[in-house]
C-alpha cells in the first residue's frame, strides 16, 4: 500500500523527471566527449594509420556509449574525470566494430554516418589494421589514462569490456548474424541472441564499467545490467524499425539495407506495431530498475526514453 | 682487469651454458604451453567462431613467445603458473596478427605453418572476426586468469601488451610494411622500423611482461628490453635469410614470397653474408645483457642462440 508521503514523493519525482532536459545535458556533455576523444589519439608516425583511426573515431555520432558510461559513474558518486578514459575506450571499441562490419567481406557498406566508410577512403588493408589498432589502444588507454581508481577496479573494467567485445559478445553476435543472412526463418530467440551480443553487450558494458569505476555494489551492478540489457534490445528494435521507416538522409547510412539483404528483423517477425510496443515495454522496464536512485537517475531515465523516441 | 676468481667464474659459466640442453628444455615446456592454450579457449556457442580461433591458435609453431615469457618470469624467481595466462595471451595476439596478415586484402597467403590459412578454411568474414575475438580475449584472459600477482602489475602487463600490438607496435609496423611493398628503394632505417614494430615489439613484450609479473626492477626491465629488441631484430634477419635459402617444406609456408613481392629485405640490402654476420652480432649483444643473471639466464641465452641457428 502506498502512503500519502510515498505518493507525494512519486509525484515530485515524476515532476523532476519531466523537467529534466536531455538536450541541454547532451549539449553539455557531448563536446567534453568530443574533446577527450580528439586528445586521446594524437597523430604520429606512421601518420596514415592514426589518420584512418581518427577518421572513424571522430566521425560524429551520438556518443551514446561514452555518455552512458559517464552518466552512470556520476549517478553513483564518481566523477567525469574518473570515467573519461573508459568512456573514450568504449567509443574506440564501437568504432572498431563499425569499421570491420563495413568491410566488403562483412556487410560491405559504402557509407556510415553520412561519410564514406573507412575502407572506401583508406583501403581494406588499412581499415582492418585501423580496427585492430583501435581495439588494442582501447585497453592501453584504460590501463594508462585512468586516474583515481584502484588498479583492481581498472582491471575489472578491462575484463568486462574485453568480454563484451570478443566471441562472448560483439564478435559472437556478428558471427550468428552472418550465419542468418539470407535466411527468412530466423527465430526470435536467435535474433535476440544476435542483438543482445552484437549491440547489447557493449551498451551493457558502458553502464557496468561506469558503475565499477564508481565502486558500485554487486546489487547495483545487477540492476544496472538489467537496465542496460533492456535499453540495448530496445535500441536494436528501434534501429530495425528506423531501417524501414527512415530515409537515408536521416540515417546517414544506406536505408532499407536489412530488407535488401533479406535479414530477419523484429518488424519482419512481429510487424511494426508490435515491435514499437515491445521497445516501449523494454524501456519502461529499464526505467523501473532506476527507481531507487531517485533524482540522480534522471540522465539514465532520459537516455532510455530517448532510445524509443529517436528518429535516426 | 679480470681476477683469477672472475676468470674461473666465467669458465664455469661457459661450461654450464654449453651443457644447457635447449631441446630438453623446450620438450618439457612446449607441451605445458600446448595444454594451457588448449584449455584457455573451450568451444561454446556459436561454435564456428571458437573453432576458427582454435584452428589457428592450436596450429603448432615453436611457441617462442609464450616460452620467452615463462622463461623470463622463472629466471627472475616467478613461477610458470603466474605467467601462463599472459604467455597464452601473447600467443593469442601473435595468432591474431597472423590471421589478419594472411587476409587477401593484406599479404594474401594461402598457407601458414603448413596448413591452409584461416580465411581459406572459414572465409574472410570469420577470419577477420576470429582475429578480433583473439585480440579481445587475450586481455580478458590476462585480467581474469592471472593469479598470485598484484592487480597493479597485471595492469602494467596489459598496458605493455596493448602498446606492443597497436599502432605503436605491430599494427604500425605492418602499415609501413604495406607502404613499402613493391618499392626497391626502402632504406635500412625504414626496414628496421618495420621489423622492430611488426615482430620486435611483441617479442619484447613477451620478455618484459614475464619480468613485470616477477616484479622486476626498472634496471632489470631495461636490460631485458635490450635483450629482446636484439633477438627480435636477429629473428627477422634470419627470417629474411630463410625466405631465400629454405624450401617451402621446411618453412611450412610459401618460400621466396618476399622476392616475388619485390619486398626489401636485409639480404636484398646487405647481401646474405653481411645479414648473417649482423644477426650473430645482435645475438651476441643480446646474450651480453644476460651476464648478470648467471646460470639462471641459461634458457634465455640458449633461445638467443637458437634464433641464429634455426633452419625454419
């Protein structure tokens, strides 16, 4: 039973939540991330590889992954400075996966974020090496640039991130995705495996790494894992929906690509309406995990909402 | 001036060194490394990627890198158990670099260690992902499987290894190597840059990581870095010589490849004789760095000698 005081708290919280301005929050934090990314990787000899790495790393994008990491760390009492190297590393890993996914032997994409893909500019050989370089550097950067965090926790962050990238995560998801290409009978379970690994694992890692850096308890880590798993899957469902409903200009990449490749997607299995409902349900569940953090959870709440409302 | 006691010590050391049986040492340590590598990476869903990773990781080879790591750690009073996860990780990273180097967009090799290359068996897409998976897993494995070593040192190992793999090491060396392909006017300086980065950085990392795990002082780390840099370069010069003088059967890979690709090599710049002399000089200098370790340095001394005497 809810007491009057509880109800007042709930109403106050909702008012606060409604008042939270995600645009202002992002406008304040995105330039910090851009600057940190720019500083993280200076160009030295042999210039070509650094330029190729920077071409994709600094190609814009929402910077959702670094921001999730920073917002989680701050929510739990940590500082931006403490989490920034890991936040940059998460974007490096994400960029590596995009560069390699775009290769002719993989998804064979010419455009990404409205720009030519890495291999179209630098050649396949350099694109492969730029991905390798970013992946290796992400771990070096966490290990060397993180300050004010005990080594034990930095090591946990590295273990967590590498698990999210390898065959247990992103790479595993991509393998199953490739296996399912051109198959129209992919089950929802397989599709969910693909996305919880190909996209979800890294998004979860952003939140969990931010929490580890802020010395979160096991209980808090679990709540935040569930939050991240839910928004990760919602994110992918919305991506599938946008692939059908958005234009190439809005997406900054080839639209209708999934349909052309005869890839199974949530809309192709559930239809658009049920896909939208499912994404909303996942976002609601994600937000429920944040209830105990009160006002401090507002940035992560707003990011969850942003996922279903975005148009590109 | 050398005293009689010094001279006796030197003679005794030389007798001991002569008596050291590298074959027995390798016969004892190689199966331990093979077993550890086999255990490090079990096959789970999605099986195909684990099989592809294991196909190249367990394709034999001398296991020089893990052995260098283990031998260094033991020389300095550490245990095999302490260094084995890092030793396996070093072989994972080396394997990743071979898989990616062999790709059609890179060196386009069909054979490696007498077996079909990874992409010839599993396809280019899986080969790219198998490399990514091994690279990511190498860091996870160090972070999670290393026991009995303070987190601070494990973190140093990760920083050291990632630095040796990225654009500051292996990837950088490979980029300059690609740039020099088909050019007959490559300078010795550029050739040395290529090899100290493409091969040398990882070999150095094997020795330095083994030393870090055994809590080596900065002075010892410097000596061992120089040892490793010297044997790394000697190793590459011998590799270049063998590419000309050995048969395909001995090498287990396409022979005369450098000549065909019009790659600059040490023999093409210096001739075979001077290349052999230079390799021997580097090995002698490497061994001189080990003088202060006395009898305990015998495995690393013997490994240095092995590099110039090997025929494949």
